[in-house]
C-alpha cells in the first residue's frame, strides 16, 4: 500500500505535462507573431523605399569604385575655309559654313568612335579588355566580368566614353572614364589617334578616288586622241597628204572649166552649121567631134570623182572630215580632262581636313564624384516615378 501511494496518478501526470508544454508553445507563438509583425512592417511602401534609398546611397558613396574622367576638345578644320573672305575659325557669322561642316564631321565621328571597329582596334583581344576593366571586390557591379560576349563588351566600351559635338562652335568634346587615372588618360589619347586616322583616311580616300578618276579620264582622253590621230594618219598615208576637200574643189574647178569649154565649142558648132549648109563638112565634123569628146571627158571626170571604182572624192571627203572631227574632239576632251584633273588636285588639297586640338587630355589627379551624385539622384528619380505611378494605379483601382 505504501508503494502504491508513491506512484502519481494518470491525471496528475497529464496535468504536469500540460503545464510544462504550455509556456513553450506560448513563447513560440509570441516569436512567430513578432517576426510576422516585422515582415508586415517591411512590406510597407515607405519602408521599402527607404531601404532602397539607403542601399543606393551606401553603394554610391561607400561601396562604389572610384571613377576618373579625362577630357579633351578638338575641332575638325579644313586647310582652306569654304568662304575665302574669312580665313579664321573665329571669324563670326562668315565662318558659319565651316562650323556646320565641322559639326557634321563631329557627328560622324561620334558614331564611329562608339563602333565595334574602334573597339576592336583598341582591344584586338577580348581578354585584354576584360583584364583591364575586370570586376573588383567589394564593388562587383562595376567592371567587365570574364567570359562576356561581344555585345556586352561593346556596350561596356560605349559606357566608358562620351563624344559630344558642340552645335555652336563645331568642336568635339571627348570624355573617357576609367577605374584609375591611367585608364581614362590612355583611352582618351587612343580615341584622339583614332579620330585623326578616321578624318585622314576619309578625306584621303575621297580625294584619292577623285584624283584617280580624273587621271583615268586623262589617260582615256589620251588613248582616244592617239587612236583618232592614228586613223587619220593611216588615211592620209593611203590617199596622200593632200586634203580631200582641196582635191574635190580642184576637180570641181576642172570640170567647170571643161563645161565652160564645152559651151564655147557648142557655140562654135552652131555657128559652123549656120555657115556651112553641108552638116558633114569637115569644119563642122571637127567641132562636133571635139564637143563629143569633151562631153565624154566631163562625164568621165564626174564618174571618177564620185564612183567607188574611181577616186570617190565625196566619200573620201566625208571620211576625212569625220576623222579630223574625231581628232579635234579628242584634243578638246584631253584638254578638258587635264583641266579637270588639275582642278581636282587643287580642290583636294583645299578640302583637306585636320584635327586641331583645343584642349589636350590631362591625366586626372582626383576621382570624379559626379557619377556618385548622378547615380544617387537617379535612384531618387526612380523612387519618385514609382511613387507617382503606384499612387495613380491605386487611385484608379479605388475608383474602379
């Protein structure tokens, strides 16, 4: 009986177990409720925006890597201005065409410097670009990661430079960014070299094509003149050095004299027939014979001057005139081609363009803080836009 009294009853054990578990469960419920309350607090828009703004400020002013900026400025100037009355870039309104030309060239240069061709010229090996602008801890957002694709490298390369043509002055401002001073300075100098090469190659290629075309025209004109002169020389060697037109005129004159003599003989014949009653009289027959022979001679001379079996002076005159016209035309064409080639040579020299430096790039000595403020203000702008768009959407949903 004594031993049975020492063993607790079943109800007593259950009650003791409940008393032990109840505080534990209550503590777990209180902890989960606290976490849920904190999570609900974090889900509030103001808290989320504050965290985003704080994170942005921490990255921009603490975590972000330093950026260094190198700036240069130049103008693309012609050897001789378009307006000869103004020989200076600073000549005011008279130099407006030159400013417009430089502005257009600067816009072309703006597109070219940001092209993949320039990137490949400066960094032929993609690994060299990745190595030079590799990511660095703790700022893992900036820089170029290893194994990046060609479009990613081109996009990163374009972010490292800014080419700005100036509408008022026509100059071009080149800004380059680097993670150390040498990166920014060397990139700016390399872009200036590419700018000079681009301007020189474009102008020289255009001028070279123009001059080559002019020289080809001169050579073609010389060839045509040589061929025309050779044909005329062959013709003259075949038919004699005398002019066909002179020969034709002489033949016509000779025939005219024969015809004049024929008229005289016919007059004499008529007079003889009136004098002698016998038509077969020797005096009449002699004159009639002369008339007949003279008519044959005239007919023969005419046939000889125009027939292909004879001298064919008409055809020869036409051919000689055509050959002479070809020689004269080829001579004039050669003179015109030489004049055009000389004008093209002078014009190409007058239109040569040069990169005139207004401000050489300097090696930066201190980090550029502008990007930090720009990035932070950009995050504020994102918050303002998100707040406005969100408020507009909520208001529209409430109205609906």
